[in-house]
């Protein structure tokens, strides 16, 4: 591509590619795509985005095409790779000047330079860093900022490389530029502080931006640039200086009011300082030991003393709490159980922590956490009133402790309580004691305090096991709290039922459960929605507990289940509906068939909820889970759900439908339990199997469930099922076997005995129960292998006899014996040659399956089943599914359970004797070891 001639053409295409008119846009994009591999194209793009006179959108697009081209064509081994000559020209052009006026474009150029640096620096681009450093020193403000921005992105990218050689190169770079980076950061920081004092906010903003960028560079250099940073005085000097700078910047918060752009940037810089400390602690815990004392003093003073008043903000408090937490929890700072085995640095760190966390310090931290940070805020109380569902969901939120103050506070409390429980337990119990008895509803401060203290007791339940008699507390105090019906007391009602949920699996007597169910029943009718939602969550924890007894819960089941259903209808948020559905699912799962009389309303409502949740796949997952337990609870009666149930399964397991990404796993489980509990096949249930072929092609982690579904159809309606799907199923299985990778083949070979046992079981079934097919299979295989049929048959029998030890299950050993015996009587010389082996196998199997009656001294086959009895079940046992019944009925027809091996051996040997005559049979028996013959005769006594 001729650069001079092409510039106008490429510029025109880029201009058209920024158009909102697709008729103009699409052809331009296609043209640009074709040029991507043309030599000179990226030189043209460089000229275009470096031309500040052109339209900003066009220049922006040129940068993006250039950046994408680096990913695709910069590497030497890439198809259509750029020539080394053009790359040399481009590298030089990228760092000719740093004067981009548009911030967004400047950032993109910095990112693309960093991408090239990742591949070429320092070997092919040794001049990059020196030029950046020289430009950063310049007096021109714009040039200095753009060079510093690029310097940061290059440093960030190079620090992320993880190969040992790349890490050594970055460490070399870090040691060479660290002094300069420190002086740069120090200079811009001093400038900012001076300008703030002079109230020159415009200049201060410019200096703060440079402080932020230089600090970002230092963060990467400090954390990733040194193998043993504690040996470098400059590194440790910088880290110690961080604390002083943090104090200075926090004081600036007093001068700069919240809400301004400068304050926002200032807070961002303060957070970056804390990230430097947190990152260094994470990557270099031993090097951090000299900083432990200062870090704890700094964080505790700002978070737990008046020092922080008026200057701290939420994200900073979160970072300080994370710093304390990481020091308290760090395994490198804990001595070994046997002190002699401890590393010196671990002992040193432990000594520093012990000296810092004195009884008064821990007491103050514990009290402050509970009495200040655990208190519900005005914003949270307002949310409770205005949007109770969001409040309830947020209170039971996920893994957000790193970023949100409340979860972070609770995690820090737990970690400190766990490590210093001997000191903090009396502190917390004293706070509980001071709040005994109902609290005055007119005293909001005390209500909030009690909520906070009860929260702490719930969080520390496991730690308090030996110190709190929860059963007595429940009866003597908490029950009374729950009976206070004043609307302001909802705070405590909600917290107490949550507290019970935390203790239910820790210490709660079984005989108190009925009393708890009465409490739950009452609170499920509480006028406050948050209380009802919290009560439902505690109910789930209660029925999930291993001490749950169905018989204790049954008197309350109808009422509580009805109230749960009402709650499901009342809530409107997707997350809340999911939460309530999980409780409903849990209840159904635990009471199983006892739920049948009470699910009518739920069964009618779920189709409506499914339709309403079309855009909410996670809610649909919760509905699928509820349906799984509902089908299991209804058993054969679940057939009444088919008009709704089967279309749901159809959609959830159809890989051509986008929702399958979310619904497939639960949909397959629902499909399987539906088949398990189906009393009979229906055309619609059979038709769903059309989805299976594509599912088997996926070969995903759901393959096992797919096979279970196939088995379930075979148990349910083998003839109809195989008439419709045998061909496609066999094809799918053949494709799966071809798809096994080398690694898969190795894993199969590692399980050789198990695999061989399975193969012999399959051949045994065919030979015993479909001998004509076995003959045709043998004929086909002999033809394909170019062997005689008798030769192949002999090889099969010989291999079978040799591999019999691979079969460990007595049932499969009996199956093999029956199958090989079914070859008799025979005058085939090959079978007669293998007669000895067949008899040996039969005698071994007789030892496996025959039990002796001590009274009559006769033998009987212990695997015979003559009838099917329904077992008596305890309250906690699940009744057999329809599939369990089908399996047992099928087992009655199975030769393993319906044919006496002893009698079968006798009949087959007798038939062989009749065929050959006494003399011929005697000659055949002489091939068998005399001890084996003696054992055989003992088993056949009485015939």
C-alpha cells in the first residue's frame, strides 16, 4: 500500500465507518477489514491518528484499528505478520512526540504503545524507556502528562508478564528506574500539597493527576520489580513514606469539600496508597514485617479512634479494615504448633502482633466495631422503609466484603474474634448483659444497639458455643422479644429470628423445635415484609439442619407452606422470589411425599411465574429446582403436571435455544426425576428425547445425567423407546467413542479391569439373551477381520476365561457363567476345546453365589428372587420411586435373579452328556482338573 496515495482512501473509509447509516458503514468496515493485512496500512493509520486537524471520531477509529492490528499481526509467527521494516518505522512514529490533545485518544495510544512494548521491549525497542523518561522530565505540561501516562501503561503491561525470563527483565528495569520514579512521585506530591495550601485548585488538580500516575508506576515497580524488596533501602523508604503521605492527603480532605472533582481525584489517590500497602503485603508478606506495627497503628487510629473523624470516607475505611484483616489472618505471621518448627520471621511477626493487640486495644476495637460500624445507617433504615425487598436481599448479599463497608466490618469482626476470642468473648457478653429485657420502643438508639449486639452474637455463634446457653436465652429472653408487636420493634424481631438461624446448627435442642415452628408461623404473618423474608430464610436453615425431624414439623406444615406461598406471590423482585423459592424447595425436599396435600396452589402458580420470568434466567433456575423437588414429592402424581412440566424440560434442554446456557443443568435433572417418577410413557415425554442427540454431541460435564436419562427411558418403555431412537442413539454412542482423546484413552486404560468387566457384561447379556444376534455379530466381525467364525469364537472364549479375574461383582461373574454355559450343548470342536475353562468359571461362580443351609447341608443360589416386597420405611427414608419399582420388577425377570446357577450347570452338562454319550462326555470331563470336578460334584448333590 503506497502511503501517500493510500492516505486519502483510508481516511475516506474511516470517515464512512463513523457514519450512523448502515448502508455507508458496512461497506466501509468491510473495506478496512480487507486492508488489515496490506503492507503499509498501519503506517497510514499512524499518520491519520497523529494528525490533530482531523475529526476526533475518525482519529479514534484509526487508533482502535491500529490497536487491534497489534493483537493480530504484530507477532512474527502470526499469519500476515507485519514486516520487521514496517514495525521499526511504526515504533519510531509512536514515540516521536507526546502531544495528543484529546484525553481519550491519548489513553488509547498509551495502551497500544504498551501492547507493542509487551512484545518488543527491551530487545527490539531498547529506546522506549529512555525516551519516555526524557519526555517525563520535560517542561511542557501536556507532553509531560502524556509521557507519564504512557510510562504507566508500559510499566503496568511489563509487570504483568509471568515467565521467569520476563520477570528478570522487569526486575532489571525496576532497579534502573526506581530512583527516578521515586523522585518524580515525590516532586509532584510536594507540588500538589503546596498548591493546595495556596488554594490554587487548578494547578493542584494537574499536579494531583501526575501524582496519581507516578504512584501507579511506583506501585507496579515496588510490588513486582524486586525479588527481595526488603533488601532495597529505596523500596522500604518509599513504603514508610506512604504513611506520612497518606496522613497529609487525608488532612487535605478537610480543606476540599465532598462532591468536587478535586475531592474525587484526591480520594482515588488515597485509595491507591492503601492498594500499594495491600499489594505489597499480599505478594511479599515477609518483607512487610517491618511495616506491620506502623500499618496497624495507622489503620486502627483512623478507623477506631477520633483521629479519623472528619477526614475518612467509606472506601478508605474498607481498605484499612482489609489491611488489619490481612495482617491478623496471614499464615506467614503465625508460629507453628510446635514453636521449634517456626520460622524466625513468623515468630517476629507474631511478636509484633501480640505486642500491638493488647487487652485494651482489642476491647476498644471490639466495642467500636459493634457499637459503631454494626449500627444500621440512616440510608439502610430508609431503604428498609422504601424498598424492603432490596434491603432484605442486600442484607443477605454475596461475597462483597472487599468493597462494601458492612460485609467488610463483619468479616473483620469474625477474624479478630476468632484469633482473640479469649479477650473478646467477655466484652461481647458484657454488651449482651447490658441489653437484657425488652428495649423501650421510644429509644431508637438502644434499638439500633441491640440489633448490632445481636448481630455480633449471631456472627460469632461457633466461637461462643461454650459460653452461651442459647436454649435458655431463647426461652427466657428471645421469645419475649419476638412477642413485642410494636412496629418500631420490627428491627429486633427481624434480628432475633436471624440470630436463631445462625445458632440453629450450633446449639439448639431438638425438643425446642416445635416452639420454634410456632414462632416461625407467627412471624410469617408479621406485618413487616423484611421480617417475613428473614423468617423464611431461618426456616430454610432449620429444615436444612441435620437434627431436623419431619414428625416435629408436620403439625405446622400446612400453615407454614401456605404462608410461604403467599410470600412468594407478594414479593416482586426477582432476587427475592428466588430466595423464597429456595426455601420452598428445601421444605418440599425434607418432607417429601408429605407435601402432596398442600401443593395445589403452588402448582397452579408456577406456570404464571415461569412466563413472567422469561427475561430472568436465574429465577427460572430456581423454578426448575422447585419443580425437581415437587416432582420427587408428588411421585407418580407428577403426571398431572405434564402440560406445564414437559414444555419446561423441552425448552431447558434444547441447545438451539439461548436460555439453555443457564437452564441446562437443572433442566436435565428435572427431566431425569420426571422419568424416575413417571408411571407410564406418554407421546409428549417420548418426543422430548429428540433433544438428546445434540446434548450427547456436546460431551459436556452433563454427560452422566444424559446417560441416566437414557437408562430411565429404557426402564420406562424399552420397546417404544428403542423403536423410535435406537438408530440415532447408537450413532451418538459411536461418535462419542471416536471422540475419546489420547488423554481419555490413557484414563480408560488405567481402569482396565473395570472397563473389561463392563465389556464382558455386555457380551454376556447378548450371548445369554439374544443368541441369534450374537451369532450374526460373530459372523460380521469374522468377515471384517478376515478370520474363520470358529477361530474368532475360540479367541473370545479364551479371552473371557483369562479375564474373568477382572470381574469382581458376583452378579457379573454369575452372568458370565450363565452366558458361557448357554453355548452348551455343542459338538463344535472349538467350544469343546474350551470346555475346561468354562467349567472352571462355573465352579468359581458357584462358590460366589451358593450358600449352604446348615440344617439340610444343601446349597441354594443366594441371588434368586421370587417376589417383590414393598420395604417398610422409617419417617426419614424416602419411598421408592416408580423407577425403583420398575428396576425391581425387571430384576425378577433377569436371569441373574431368576435362573439357579446350580440347576443351569446341571442341565447344560446333562445336555452335553446326552449329545456326546457317556464315553464322549467322560473324555471331555477328563480335561477338567480333578479338584474342580470334586467341587462341582459337591455343588450338584441332589440332582
